[in-house]
């Protein structure tokens, strides 16, 4: 029973759940980036270059004895897009954190002891440093 309880506590911790959500969202984001590269960037930017080379898509690019560097180029473009988007997201989050950190906290109110010491100080100043009897 102890092992199951420990596993349940581990599996239901916030960090594990956050990681699981991140993986699922990352997979969905990967599909979006793949579509962006294959359906938008490749037709708009690379198609004219591919047509000059006599190819229909980037995956057909080969070199020598069947080295398919077209797939590699497609994956590099996808990686660069993902890296740039993540960079922009992290940059935005860091900017928000800096704004939160920049707000100075209000100084705490003086304690009763501090108030009493300030009164003593002020009384001594009023009497030129001589205590009153």
C-alpha cells in the first residue's frame, strides 16, 4: 500500500501534470509547425527554387548515391521556426516577470518597539540630548 500511495503523490504533483500538459501541447504545436513549413513556406518560398531544379517537393532533393538532404532541410526549417517561437514566448514571460519584480514592496509598518524608540529619539532631540526627569 505504501508504494501505491507514494506513486499517487508523485503522479499527481503539479510538476508532473505540468510536464504532461507541456508534452501534449508541444506535440500539437509540432503539427502546426510542420504544416506551416510544408503547406505555406515550402510552396511560397521554396517552390520556385525547386521548380528550377526540376523537383516537386523538398523531400526529393538528393545528393550522390541517394542522400536525401531535402528531408533534413525541411526539418531544419521546422526546428528554426519552433526555436524562434519558443524564444519569443520565453522573452515575453521574462518581460512580465521583470515587471513584477520591478515593483518595490511597500516598507512594513514600524513595530511598537520601533515606534517607542522613535519617540525616545525625538524627545532627546527636543532636549538637546538631555533626558527629562
